[in-house]
C-alpha cells in the first residue's frame, strides 16, 4: 500500500496530538516531578499522576515562582492519596505552543523546597531548571482558587471532564476529582485511611462518607427506639 506525501503530512497533526508524556508527582515520597523537564511537541499532552501524600500542579513563572502565572493559568487542585501506586485520577494539559511552561506544586511549603518543573525548557541555561529551583527556594507558596486550564481524568469515566474555569467537589468513589476547598485546596484535615476519602484530596467535613455514617447512626437509633416501644 502506498501513501502520497500529502496523505502522510495530513497524519502528522493527529500523531502529535496523540502523544502523551506522563509526569509523576511526589513518587516515592520525594518532593519532585519526574521527569522534571520534558520536551513536548505542540498539540501533545502532559499527564500528571499524583502520589502520597498531598500534591498539586500549578503553572507559574520563572521570575515569580510559587505563585500562579495569571488568573487563567492552569491548576490541578489538591490531590491526596495514601495509595503507593498513586491516585488513579490524573490531571492533564495540552501544550499549545513551544514556549517554556514553568510549573510547581502548590501544596504549602513544597515549591519553596524546590518542587518545580519545566515543559519545553529554554536552551538558555540561565532560565533552566537549576535556576528555577534556586528562584523557588524558601518562597511562600500560593495556589489558585479554582481548578482550571486542564482535564481531570477519572478512571472508568466515559469521557474526561474539562477542568477549565471550574472548581471541583469531592466524591466518594475509589478515585476522585481534586479539591479546591480548604487551605491551599487540600482540605483542612490529613487524608483518612479510607481510599475513597484519601483519594478525594478534600476535607471529610460534609462529605458523602460522613453523611453516610450519620444516616446509618440515625437508622440504628430509630430501630432501638422501636424495640423500647
């Protein structure tokens, strides 16, 4: 079978768009992104996979690290998990041009310890990873107020849900959307041992799990009252 030059060229955008680069976040308990730098073509996808305990990814700037690049820059929201295999829910972005994309973990204190990365780092090493880490050291961390600029990928979902411009809410499934509630978007309490709650990245206050417990206790109370009557 032979293909014309025009047919082959027409396939290139589709092949590029299908390329996905996976970046692990905090794997092995480290405050790092792996790989911390990656060359990704325009149209390619970067998927962030989160490991224990609590992390996120937010777009920043080289000369102003540890805070959002702009009101519209991407933020994954807070992901929390106790599963050493990582949270099954991921966050992905699409590379729209070949300019460097600087990013950081917005969990309090992580960026200030050098937890940063670059997509399509510049050839100028003075604005490369080592310089970006040096800029970030001991800086206060600022998170966005809403999940936006990317896609939250839930396992088993018919299609990925766009996170652009939306804040998220916790769920009681085995893996959940990120949380934009609580301090820095991670909830106000540490992750529970339940995989359902630990994967949600949110405080358990007012969660479906807690409501389920309350309903269960109420049912027991009614049953006990019936026995007394």
